[in-house]
C-alpha cells in the first residue's frame, strides 16, 4: 500500500472524514458507475443502507446528507458547503433527487435511507447503495469508509486493498525503523525521503504547489472559524468560542512581544485548534489531517510555528507536512486512523504524533528526534476513546484537538532536548495502538453508546 501525502491531507467538508467525506465519495462513485454503465435513465429507486458506526452516529455526523449530495454528483473536495442544506431540504420536500446531476429519481427519506445497527465483517463503517429498475436491481455495491476519507468497495475489501493503489516508491518503508535506516544510509531528512517518494505521483514542483494549497486551505479554515459567531448545529447548544477568544487575545496582546510570551503562544494554539474544529462541526471546509475529527491539531501547530518561531518561512510548510505525512502513513499502514476502528487514539493520537514530528523536523531535529517526538505524541494518547456526545463531532472532540495541539508542541520540545534515544519505539507505540483498539469495546469506538456520550445525557 503506497500512501501519498495528498492521500492524508485532503480538502473536504465537515464534520467527519469517515462519516461525511467518505460516504459522499462512495455515493459519488456509485452515481458515476451508474452513468458509466449507461443505466441512469433506467433507475426507478435508490436505496441506501448504513451499517455499524455509520448507522449509530451517521445522523449526527451528516452521513445521510453526505450520501444524498454524493448521489447528486457532488464531490467532497469540490462541493460548496453552503450547497448541502438547501439541496437536502429540497430532496425532503420533493421526494426526489437528481441522480448524478442528470436524471430525477424518487427518494423518500424515511423509506430509502435505512439505518441498520449491525456491523459488516470488513469494517464498522459500511454502506450499501442499491439502484432498483423496473424489473429488479440494476446495480448495487457496498463501500467501506476506512478513515481519513479513504473508501474501498466490496471488491477491494475482499482483495485486501487499502483504498490506495500500490505504487513503486523510491524509498519504500513500512516501519519507522526502516525509515530511519533509509535516512542514515542516504544521509537524508525524513521530509527529503517523503519528497523523493512523491515523485512516483507527480513532480517535486507539483507536490510543493499542492502542499501550499493545503496550507492555504488550513489558513482559510482558521480565519473563517475565528470570524463565525453563533451556536453549532445539532441540538447541544455548543457556542463557538473562537471569535470571543480571538478578541480577548487581540486586546491582551496589544503592544506586547508575542514571541517572548510562552503562555500567550499556547493561548493562540488553542484558538487555532478551536477555530478549525468549530468550522468542522459546523460543516465547513476543512483539511483531513489525517481525519476531520482531528483536523485542528496539525493546522494549530503549524500556525504556531509560522507565527511564533523566528526565521520560519513558507518553505518550511512543505517539510512540516511531508514529515507529518510520513508518520500518518505508518499509523494507517500498521494500525488505523479510524475512530470507528480503534477509537480516538487513531484520530487525535495520530494527528498529535504527526504534528509533533513535523514541528521537530522544521525546528532542526534529527530523524531520530523526529521519530522520538512522534512516539511521545502517540504514546500519551494511547487508549483514547471515541465517544462523541449525541453523535456530534463537538463534545469532547473540539477541545480534544486543542489539548493534543499543546501536547504535540511539548512532545517536540522533549525530543529536541534529547538525542533521539528512548525506551519505546514509534513502531511499538503504533502496534500498541492497534492492539488497544482491537481490545477496546465497540461502545467506545464512535458509536456514542459509552463514555461521555452516555454520562453526559445521564447528568
């Protein structure tokens, strides 16, 4: 399985990469396949079945709405977030949708959007879409949203494919130990190894340009999150805190030297993370990093570096993101970045490790120190459950990103003060995350059937 940096960092919409972005992609692919088969005009009914975690928390995560607009031909990386609500309202009103944007078919939400509280064997995030014709089923397929917006269909799942093509890379690595060995043998930094590998997909100039677009999207998300007032949708009455916090920080910092004030810097880190994850919870445009639920950690830490570290430059953005992606690749290959599979340790834990590694890289750390920082970031998120209250990516998700952002910065500081040697390797931490996720009860893995999701209601 060959994973590109642009597989891990994808522009999409909130609130969830696995429950919103992935299902939208799956539905878009289904509609595209119907068009390719030449059967669009023969469709008389579309049926959607959501299984497992998609059934349990899909409504709060917008899975049903994402599938509908995907069937209408919309892609998560291209859709205008403001399109979704009125389009969905019109489907409810009319009892029909424009399949692939070309032909109108009946769609009655209460009958054709089915929530089935059973899990399919391949993955807890599963959906099946069925196109019925006049005389029976025209086409059907089952899709698995495996985290971070990655999607595989039934054939790929049966073949053991991980949602991305197997592309030969210049420097193949499947463990942190192999990555460090490459760095030592070739006298390369981790970001340089990753940049060389990216040429399997595109030129170096194209990769740099694409990563700068990712950074621009992250900056735009922070800026919009700071500006948006009000209460987040979903019924929990969670008020956006980023705008008020931003005003307080601007008032407090007038005339002060921000770079020399550590606590002020951490306040801004919290702000950046809150802004992103409030945008995500509101269904805005975000970058999976590596998931939507953990989308605030890497932008917060990268904003911290760019705004508070003397000598930072736009060129550092590429090195930061490439290094972060190296760690994210290892987490995805050897464990999971899916909250429905291993809990939030796979989302926020992986993001924390990625951010710590990226920061250590641009701060001049050695490959060994980068690996150490990633291990610290992941180790201290092991066992983290995914228990969103009311199935919404709000409580505890938004604050959790702020906490992990600060933790990532501290992990980098600890690693940079050492020489890279440490007792627990990153590979062992990732293996532990996998094993812990396997042992974790399903009620703590994005089902909202345990933890805070239950105790919040009881209180």
